[in-house]
C-alpha cells in the first residue's frame, strides 16, 4: 500500500514542496510551488498516469486490505481530477498570494523546526519574489493563471465575502512575514521582503479592481460543484436527495 501511495505523494512533493517541508522533508525546504499553467498541466497528466497504474494494480492485487487501499486512492484521485476539470471549465479562481507566501515561510519559521533549517526560508523568500534565476514572482504567476480563466466565457466568479475576507487579512500576513524573520534573527531577508511586499500589494490592488467588482454575492455553490464538495467529505448522496432527507428528518 505504501508503494502505491508513493505514486501520489511523489507528485504532491514535486508540485507542492512547501507541503513536503511541513512534513519534515528537509530536501524540499528551499523549493517553492510553480504556479503556472504549464506546471498545472504537467501535474494533471502525472496524476492521470498514476491513476492508470493504480487501476492496473487493482486488477491484479489479491490482498483484500491492499485492494481496499487501492480503491480509496483511485476514488480520491478521480475526485481530484473531476474537481480540477470543473474548475478549469467553470471557475474564476481566488488566489491569495499573501496567504500562500506566509504559509510557505511559516512552515520553516516555527519553534518546532530545527534552527539549521530556518535559513532556507530566505532562499524561499527570494524565489517567491522572483529574485532567483529561473523564478518569476509568485504574484505574477497567480495573476497570469487567473487571467487565463478570465478570458473564458460564462465563468463563475468567487464569492464576494471570500474575496473581501482574504483581502482584509493580507496586511497582517505581509507584516507577519517580517515578524517571523526578525523573531529568528535571520540575515539577508530585508531586500527580497521589500520587493515582495510591493508585489503583493500590487496583486491585491489588481484583485480589488478585477475580481472584487464581479464577485458573486451569493455564497452558494452551483449544484454540480456542491455535489463534488460533498463527495470530498465522503457523502455520495445527490444534494437534492440529501436536502429532502434533511427536511423530512427535521
């Protein structure tokens, strides 16, 4: 089961190294997620290839417990791919750049992380700001990703409440980044932080003028997306049927 699960965890570590860092994998500490359409396509293709391997393994596996694990992994991967397909075809995303950066740095700048790992946060900071060779500012990547969705017809914008809530917290995230570096007495973070702060502020200003005015006032999800969300919590009953059951029980 661990070997089969490794097909999926390797994809996650490759495309979400911050998550790998939070799991204690030191070799990922200086890496950051690449938020580009090309990387998204590559990750999706890798998940589809892994899914086919899992399905092939299921047909041959004899151990009932391993088969059960394979079925769970297959369902989880299929659900993730369906979520992705729906999002690609119907949703304008809301990416909170400030929150993503803060989370990626806090993973390393924490009392529970050994002191020898914390300097990697400076490298990660420089990469978020696009100051390392081969890296583009994260804010620019997220803006471009969103613009690709904006160019499509009949897309659903994120809820106004969600966007406003995120924007209202971003000042705290940005100030919190500086506080983390000061707390652990790290060197060389001031210059990339200053550049990143300008980038994050400009990104929020862009969202205020591009996303927020068209954000939907209704927080409810479309039926198809709601059904996918319920399935993500392990509920495969159709929403309408579930609502009828709830009303009857009440």
